[in-house]
C-alpha cells in the first residue's frame, strides 16, 4: 500500500483537485483517504477539465469496491492496487479509464530539530527516520537497486559525520546501513516489522550511555537515601538492574525515567526531611517560617481621578461590595452623588477618545441622566469598567453567570525549571496591554496555561500552578484537564463554584515533529462545555527556523485536521467551527523577515508597527494561509524571543552550532489568537508579556478575555400539550446560493446542525448549477428544496443565543465542500433577512454562501432579558455630551452599537472579491 505512488493518504479534496489540474490530462487519477467514511478511500479522476470523485468502500469482510454505479455490477477486490488495476480497463462504469497516475510528491527529510535548547541529536534521528520513511518504496524495488539505495544512504551518513561530533555513533550506523539494512528490508517484505538488526545496532551504539547513567543514578539514589526515614530499606530492584550484563533499549529508557523521577522528587524529599527535623527538634528558623494561608478579602474601594465637562476635576469611587459608585468633586472633596448599581442603565465607551466613558443612570423615577468622564489613561478607564462589570455580576440575582473571565498564558520554558514566583505572569503585569493594578489581582473564572519545553513532571507542574494561584488569589482552583505531549503541556483550572458547570471534557494531541511521529513539536488541546457554551483551547509548538514558514503552515494544517476535540457529531466540521469560542496559542515560531540590526534598532525605538509589517504570521494570515478569521490583540510589547537568559536587557541572536553560526532574529514567536461564533461576546482586556521572568530565552505571554456564556435555558411557560404550528418556532429559508472552489460538477446538498435541533437535517439536491467560470462551481437552492427547521424550544431568549452550522456536501462522495456558521439572533423576525459568509474546510477558505432566511418566534414567546454584558456599548463618534444639563433626554431607543453583537451589514456582494465575477463585475 505504501509503495503505491498514486495513493496520497489524507490530502484534502482541494489539494487533490489542484494536483489533477496541474497534470491536466484526461484519465489522470489519484487515490486519497475518504473524509466522510473512516477506512474508505476517494478515487479522484480528471475528465474534460472536471474532477469526478468515486468512493471506494470496504465491506464487512474488508473487500473493496467502488460505490455502486448505475447499471454496472459492483466488483470486489482484496487490495487497493488490484482495484486500481481493474479500473484501468475501459467499460467499467467510470467516465474514463484510469490512465495516468498522479504521483505523490517526494518529501525531503525534515530534520525539525532546531536545537533551541542547545541539545544535539537531531541529525541522528533524522537520518534513521528518513530511511524508515522510504522503506515502502524499497520493498517494491529490485534487489540490485537496494544495494544502490544503501550506498546513497551511506553517502548521506558520511555527510552528517563531517558536521557531527558523534562520529562513534555514526560508525555503528554505517555498519548497519552497509551490512544489515537489507536484512531488515527482507524481513519487512515477509511481514516482520520489528527491525531487529536496527535494534541491535542501537543497543550497541548506546551501551556507553548505560555506564554514564549508572554512575549518575547511583549517586542520586545514595543522596536520596540519606534523607529517607531510617526504617526505609534499600531497594533490591535497582541494584539488580545496575548489575545486569545485557542492557537493552527498554532498560535504558527505564534508567532515564528513573533519573528523571529522582531529579524531580529529590528537592521535595530533602525539603520534607529538613522540615521534619525542624519540627522534631523545635528548631527556630525565622527566615523560612510558614505564613498562614491567605484569606479571601473583599475588594477594597477603588478611586479614580477624572475630569467632567471642560475642566472640572472629580473622583469616582467604586465600592464593589456595597454596589455603589460615588462622585466627589476635587478641591472641597464634597460628595456630590452616590449611584446604586441597579440605577446604572448603560456604560458607553468612546472609540475616538480611549480614556472617555459615558455613564447613563436613573436619578429619579422615569428620569435618566448621562454624564461623561475622562480618565487619566485608557487603562484606568478599562479598570473602572471592569469593576462596574464585576459589581453588576456580584449583585445580580442570576443563578447562572452571563459573563466569565478567561486567562490564557503561553510560555516556552526553555527546558529549565521556572522561578519560585509566577506572579507577574498570572496577574497580567509587565509590558504591552496589561491590567491596571486596581484589577490585576481580581481572580479569573478560568485559567488556561500552555507551556512548551517544560521539563517538570506533570503532577509537579499542576501542583505548582495551583499553589501559585492560591497564594495570589486565596482560591483553591480545580483541575479540569491536563494534556501533555512530551514537553508540551496544557492545564485548565477553574474556580470551585464553576466545577459543576463544566462537562463534556475532551483532550487530544497531535505530533508534528520529524515525519509527524515525534512529539518534540505538535499540539495539545482541551475542549469542554461551560453550561451551554462550548470552549476549545489549543497549545502548540510549531517548527522553528526563519526559513520554515511553509513547514509551520503545514503544522497548523495537520493540527487542525487531526485534533479530536468537541462534539463527535461535529467531527466533519472544520475544527474552528466546532466551538463557540476557540483559543489557539503557543510557540508558533513565526519570525520577522528583516535584517537583525534593523530589527534591534526598531525595538530600541519601540517602533513595533514597522516590525509587525514583516511578521511572518501576519503575512501568512493576510494571504489566508493560516488562522482564517482568527483575531489577535494589539501587540504593543517587544518581541518575546530570543533573550539572553538571566536578563531581559539584550537579545542573543547568534547560535553557535557544530555546523556554523545560525541567526535567530528577535521575533514574536509566542502568540495568543482566538475565533468565536458570530454575534457572541468576547473582549480581550489585556495582551502582553512579563519583564521579570528570565529563566528562559522566551518571555511568558498572557491575555485575558471577557466572555459571554449561556446557561441551560428553562422556559418560563410550560410547553403547550396540543401545540399547533403557530405555537412552534421555525426556521424558514427562501433561497441559498453557494459558490465553491472546485473543478467538480457534483450535485450537492446542505446539512444543518445545531444544538437547538433534535437531529441534523439535510436539504434536497441543488436546483440550479453552473460552472461557467473555470475552477468554480455555482449552486442554488429554491425554498421548496430547503427544509423548515423546528427548534426544540420556541423562546426568543433561547433562540437568540443559538447558531446554525451548515455543511455543503457532494452527493457522489458525501464529502464536504465547505462549512459555515450562521447566528440566529439577527435572523429573528417576520421578514426574511439576508445572510452571507465564508465557507471553510480543513482550515482553508473554500467558497462563499449567501441567502435569505427568517426565524419565526410565537408572539407569546418573545420576552427576553438584557445580558449583563449588553449594558456596556461603544460610541463610534464623539458626540457633544450633555452632562451638565439639568434635564437630559432618555437613552435612545436604539443604543449605540454593542461590540459583542457585531451585526452583519446587508450584503451587497460576495465575501471574496474573486466571486464578483459571478455578478458581472470584471
């Protein structure tokens, strides 16, 4: 199977069509994995400039057959090559015989070992694995050619020897390649994949390592026993393992594991022993006396200096516990007014003046007043708004929250232990858009910590984080999930009161290291439901090196395709569409494309805009290569890599390696991005890095978010037992128009998924179709071919929080041509509303969809309530305030635009200018 050059494994439909288009001959074909059926294949065949896709399905006995073609008897085959061989003959039901196989591109050996931490060994691993990756081709090669292949490998090995200090090790490998490789290949041909001779060569090459580890292990165990209780006997197992005369790889790994365990536990054991000694002998050590655990304290009153009107100075005092805002005039210090939180109607932030806010409140019954305040800085305004938001939450009578705060942190730890305190990282203090000191120690509801090159044990790291947060916040956070891939870790912690609100927790990991088999690079992910809101978090470590932009893009694509997170019923959808909120972060490793001296000059002058213009991640996002429709906070902090360890005063941009000097320019490698469903509430309140954690050559990065969440909806009215059509809500479609990037002529249907539906629904086949523009397929559905969808609950308050996921699928292959998400909130009404958005599939933009729809809600189910986050809105233009006027008008019936709502503008054209051609625009 691996030897078949026409088998392209799990490439996407889009890539398959591109390969066939480049081949350009009728009868060109390739086979890829099916995206719709596990264990099945898709046969892609080019004929008259269009790609035809046939599914190859296995039966219960494992026999393969092309999905039944009308009028042709299905034929079964034991292997895929047998099937392909048969269909190379004419008159088998395909549009044309399989004539010209499109070969799989030969991948160069990827030595994705950048040595960022100074460790070697990358060349050895890449040499061995590169040989293993090509074994499938050698199996079908004549014996005479295998000798030639062995010579080529030996020549490549010699090239590595000249640049590697591990010449002895390479000698063993050369012996294997010259004399034993063919024996392993022969065994592989007969179904024995153990590679016994390679294992013997590795055991021989690693034998000196045993003695070094033995000496280290004995020393560590001796020191550990010094601090063991006197009754603890010596472990006979270890002595036996040290005396063994026939070490093998498994034993070597066990020894390395033992060294790792001893090193990680030794400090704790010594500390415990010393503490017991102090307690037993009543010794007094004032410098290490244990302080009592911090008690949760109520938030103190916070005062802000502001300016009212033209020049009048005043102070705003927020008392979160009492639920009041007091206004005091400066000078005399007299209290002018105290506003209870339940009298505050709206808080309006000015976009044009970042330090200005308007407070709208009731002074008397049926009478409102608005006043403008200018703070000393934008950060102070944000702190004031956050305190008012917190005050509203604490004094609301809601059983379930509307709004939570989420902290996301990422740090490449550089394979060194962390400092004793992570306070600046966990409280978002340092450089960039940081939290004000008045709000930095307000505990977040959820903490998500992602690390790379983390050398601590899993349990040790989690305990360290929990202890750090307890010291800072006086809260025992609960562990929701921990997922690790080698030294890549993600930890999710929540407040104790939220533990019951978390459900459907899933974890997953993907390796993207050498040949996608090593976990030195890759990603770990966690997903869960917080009441009715789905969250996804992905922490990744992508390929390093300034020149490896394409490899990083491929890493992102592999992670997007392979992470198994979220609702299984949404497994066919793009990962970025499966969650209400998806946060993606880590050491993305994208670099700056500029001379290092110019970069340093811009950093010194804090001219970050010039650097962001040459940031590889920004450039790739502009090209729609990665992170389509993701958001990122404004970067106002210096590049977080590559610092001199021990300080943040200078960058170390030269790496001295055996192969020469390598340049690593200062870059924003460490990033935090997010993508949310349309018309949901998410606001980034901080995005920055620390400036006092210096153990690694990366600075830790943090971001905090205000996120709207939904709860399990309980109808205020009981369901009507004999409900007619008028008592039900319904989703009606007038028309849908789709454009997909494809050379296929396949008929399509649309699948509809939503948590508000009992089960997925599907439309009929498209009623109109045209492919006049090369490379595009235009499809249309009339109302009679689109289903009327009935949500499980008819209430407006419930439906306003729901979303529809649509997938456009081919009738012939049942594979997706693209997926999208539509918010139901702006579609509610008696008149049809137009929607229009992108189609995505496997991280790529694959088309556009638009149409007309409406969500009808029964008259008696149209009551709703204001969410806690909806009382804060944004003013686009700085209008003249009427703050000093004794009588002020009531707030307008249509308040200023609320940021989380982001209602779409009426669509006058397609999302992508490339589609304007369908409207006659050149």
